[in-house]
C-alpha cells in the first residue's frame, strides 16, 4: 500500500482496488463490479446476518425485483421519499410496456400486497421474512463505492404483528440481532433513534446503527423501522381475531447493506491494507512453505495435509505454492487481510513445528499436532483485540458540546459523535447544521437524558450530532 | 394433495401452491414470489452448485445488473438472439437517462469488457468466475412457473483460457461438474450437444442437460457453451505471451437456473406431494411427539434435545410441537417432502427408542443413542433409491425410431427421448418437427454413432429427439 490510513479517503480508494475488493471502472455510474475477494468477504457477512435472522424465527424468501407503477405509488409518504430515485423499466425489446415497472428501491410495495393475501387470522402472525437482494436507487448525489451507489446489495427483513406491543418487541429483537451482527464483525455501533425529520418514509420512527469512520465522519450501516399500521391501511393487511373482528396489523422492517463491507474495511484496515475478522475472511490461514534445499516436495506435501486438517476442523486454509519469495507472499496476503499466515520451512518440518503469525503480529512456534487448537485460539484472541480496538476508537470519538460554537469546533477538529441538547424543533436542527456543522443523528437507544437545547436554550433531550457519510 | 401425479401439469401447479414453493399471484407476469420453503430448497441447490464450482477453481463474484445499450449491442449474433427479449430501463425518476440500460438477460456483455481490463498476460489465465443472480427476459411466449419466466434465478459461470485445448478441457470439466450436481439432486440427465441451429447466440457449440419430466416432455435444465474467440474479438480480450505477441483468448460459459428446483419437484414428487433429496431439504428430519397422558413435558424436552443432537451432527432437525394430531403433522411434512419423520411417544421414551420413517416409507425402531447414525444411513439409502428410480424412469423413457411416422407415434404415445438418424440439414430438422412431432435435441455427449437420416435417408448421425418444455 502506498497511502497511509491517516489519509483515509485516498487510502480507502487504494484498498478497494489494490486488495481486489471492487472494480469501479464498470461504465454505469454507482455500479461497481465485486471482485471475488471482496464478494467473498461480503457474502460471509451476509451469511452471518442470515443465520442470526433464521435463528430468531425469520424465514428467507425471494420477492420479484419489479413493481408496477400503480402498486408502487400507493403509500404517499413512501413514494415522496423514493419516487425521484426510482429507475423505471418502460420497454420490452422495442415494445412499450402496458405499465411502467419500478426497479425496487426497497421492497415494502412489493411484499406488502402479498402479505395482504397471506394473512387471514391471528394464527398467521407473526410473519417474519427476509431476503438478500440488490435494490436500486438513481442517486443524483455523488456516489462513493460501497457507501452510496445505484446498486445496493443488502438484506432486508420485514415482520408483521397482531399488536403494537408485539411490534415494539420485535424492534427490540431487531436491535439485538443487528448489535450482535456488528459485534461479530468486530464493530461497535452507536444505536440512535433518528429525529422525526430523518425518519424512513412511511415509518413511525427509525433506529439507526451509526459507525465511526477513521476520519471522524460517521456511517449509517443499518436501520430498523417501526412502520406501525401505515402500510397496513394502504395495502389492506388485516387479520380476523377469534371473535371475527378485523384488525390492522403492525409492521417493522430493517436492513443492512454492503456498507457492512465498507465498514469492515474502514474500521479494521491499517497501513498494510485490509484486516479481516476471521468469521468473514475468505481464507483464514494461508500456509507459506519456506522452500529451499532438498525438502521442497516433502514441504509441499506437508503444507497440503496441514491445509486439509485445518479445513476439516473448520479453519479455511490455503497453501500459497506460487514461485515467489515468502516475503512477497506475506505482503500479498497481509494486504488482503488474511487473519493468519503459517510458516513452514525445513527446520520446522524436522522439528514437527509450525510458526503461526496473526495479521496483527502475534507470533508463536507451536507443535504440529496442536496447530488447530493454537490457530483457533490465536484467531479468537485477535478478533477480540479488533473489537476492543474499535471500541476504544469509538469511545475516544465521543465528545460533548454545550454551544453551537463548541460543537462546530469539535466536529471540524476531531469529528466523531458529539452529545448536545436539542429541543426537538426542526429550525433548531437547521441551526445545528449551519452553525454547528453537524447533523442531529438522534437520541441513544434506551437512554433518555434531559439537556438544554444548544440552539435555543429551551428544555430538550440529549442527542448525538455528527457529520455523516 | 387432491390431484394425482399422473395428471402432471395440474399436479405440478397444485404442488407449487400447496407445498409453499411459490406464489404466482404477484401482479407482474412471469415473476413469482419464492416462499420460504421453496426458496430454502432452491438456495440449497445453488449452495451445492457453488461449492462444486469453488472446489474446481471458480471464484464467485458479482457483476452489475444493467448494461448500456452500446456495450450490449456489440456482438451481432448475441444481440440478435437476445435483443427482442430485453427489458430496458429508460428513466431515473422523471428524468430520461442519457443512455438506455438493459437488464441483463445473461452477463456476457457485462463481464467481458471487464475481462478485457483484467487480462494482460498468460499469467492471468485461466480466469474462472461465477455468480448467482437473477437475469431478465421479456418472454412473449406463455410463461410456466419455475420453467419459463421473466425473472430467471440462476448461476452462471464464465471462463477464459489461453488456448483452444484449455477451453475444450474446461467444457469437459463443466460437464463433469453439472453431471455431479444433478446426481446430488438424484436426477440423471441426458447430456446432448445441440445442433447448430439451436446453439447459444454467439457460441461455437452448446451442450445441454435435458431431463425427463413425468409427462414424457423434456426440460433443458443446464447448458454449457464453447464461445471460442467470438466474444474475445468483439470485446478485445487478449493476452500477451512470453514473446510479447498478442493472442485472442478462448472462452466458455455455462448456467443452471431455477429449473433445478422445478426438476427436483417434478422428478421426485409423488401423489402425496414433494419428495426432497436430503441435501436440499430445508428440514431433513421432523420430530413428532406423540402426546398423550402425563408424559407431555418430558416428551417435549426429549424431542428438543434430540433435535439438538441431530443438528449438531449435521442433520437439520425440527420439532413439530403444534397442537395437532400426529397424523395431521405427518401429512403436512410429507407434502413438503421432508425426507424423514421421527415418532417419539411415551412407549418409546420409556424404552429409550425412536421410530424413524423415511418419506418413501422405510420404518425402523432404533435405540435412542443410535439415532444419528441410523438416520444418516436411512437418509443416504433413500437418496440412493431416489436416484435409482429416476435412472430407471429415464431408461424406460428412451426409445428408437427409424421413420418419421414411428417417431411421431412414440412421441405422442410415450414421450421421452427417441433416437433417430439425422443428416444435419436444417430442412430435415423441420420435417422432424412437423411430421415427427419432436425437436432434435442433439447428439449424446461423448458418443458418436452413424445412423441414416429419418427424413431424407442420407447418411447421418444418431441424435435424440424429444418434445421439450
């Protein structure tokens, strides 16, 4: 890597290219190609998320990509929020379609008419489905790879409940799942309830997972929405209770996009390139034979059998037998964030030893037969260090300000999350934006604290402000 | 199930709905909703395919869905083959796009310009990538769920090679992978080299995997194409050899769609509903407590711990603790094709026994501590029986005919694959279609046999004719 991480923006672009994450040269703006290494990391992120969702009662499904214009436009707030960003399919071959079809910018308008058909009685509830798909937004703002684009790879979950209380409980469950997910990636999040003016179009309220980037800006990497009965009324999703009475259902939806890949890269990476948590690394341990003298063949055989042993025990291993010097191989795999490399030369072969080296530099010479257990322990310890380091970074990125001037100073000098008081008025939020150089990201989930508004001095609540990507 | 499988077409539609595979009521023609049970089966099919591809040196990637019209239209045969079926995106919001964008009907025109950037020298070859995505075709013919639709869920692999020989070897490798894949699903295939007039647009030749459906019609469920250097010339994919000379690359591509799900349903299902090979069953063993008397709580606890044991040993198990009679539960899970149910009542609890019953009716009372090993063996034996039964069905569906009249008779009375002679002339193929009521599906992969043309009597090759979906 040529660029140090302290120059985050350029470092990020270099890593995306040099570490085989994506190729941004594809000729449609905001639609990069995911190269195998980048896709392999992202796929494993989503596999973890899907597992957590499945384990907590969600079922994976697949809904169509296209939605007829009349069906898309039913919920007024929702269409206001998404209408300008929609990509429209108008022709099949040379023929004009009878109805124009929207490429899903999100799937409420696609799923909910089906929910209306599926849900009849209380026994059909709760309904919890999710899907991992791409959604499409004709972004007019500048795009940023894996952060803001026109093709958004994501997982979206949608749930339906009989009562407001069940719906509220599901919100709590979703927050727990997402918190767990980001922790598996070694990333702590600020969980913030967005102010009304920044709520998902059509929702009662929205909770966001905001992550701290190395440059002090924040990244919204997941959102959880309580939709109440707004969509239920529009798409006629009702159930009949035991007494034959009809009721509106209550709904939630939540999503996490390819920004989780951007986050893994941004939060953990260093001057040498990527640093991957072991759960999402396509290769967890790369075995590098130190080839010299006569031992070449015996060494390679040993390396391969070691890889088989590790693989069979659930550690994804690969032998790098290329005709390169070991140093070049270490450099190559370090840049790609592989959590561990294993050195095996004639000396180790003779002594039945191995040298295990984690991506963050822990080095141990271990007995060959203890390879699996030692590798597992070292990977787990490194994963814990990654999370700890990210936690510390987030803590150090939390500040407070009791005036707009101080807020502006903190944001411009340090960035991060700044706790301020806010009365809840939109015009004060505008002042915060103009004079404080920050957006109000919301109140901390589960924590309420009174604090005078930094803009007008009236009574208010503690909220976190930040400059977001 | 109300409809017997002997009435295949109606049985198929009933199964799709009654067994929670898809919902065809979504208001865009040819775009069904995949319900969780159906999606769960299909996802596991593609996981197996992806594993086979990864193990043989392919790498999974993700390429964008949209392709600009000028890039799409470069290869003349290809555009002729796909142009009329393309869905076009023309607007973003209310704004007309500068260039219209095609939704991929397949990804050659999207991937190959990138390959042109990626491939420089011999060292970059072979390149083997694959992706599991949806492709889009504005079908004007009647659509049939999971067989012909506008949103095609599939895996497509694309490979690039230095020489014609390497390319040819990759075709062999692709055929081996696909053969293995269908065998894992318990489905034998006819592997047929399509005649020139039925070759993929832009390919030198195409090999198809044709399956025999219960009604005697055949289903093309996978295709492998040798593209030679046709696309290489158009998209300028070249490499420089050790002497500095530039060469065109040689390419292959191959794909398998959601028709693999249709095939699993059609080939294995019976009058009771689905029958799933254990590899792709979302639930492999459902545990049904026989609840009566005082043992209820102890029984449920036992069922749950049994499910945990099975799960930990790689057998996907679920307890059905619903308030229904056991018979209703067996009926429910049989219809959904679960490979095994396990009965556990007070008598079994007391004797530390379990009753294992496979979907095809093998029943064994086994010691509790042998549950895992017995279940595994019974599932494997049932999978083998499914493949054997399907093989027998395919063998019995193979006929020969030495005249157009006999061909027509065989096709209309029995269906299946009929071996005939064909001289290779397209006008004879048209005669076969009109008078023989069948299409020429091609020569058997790896088998050449001389046989006089059934239409003109001239020298020819043995080919298989059939009526295809």
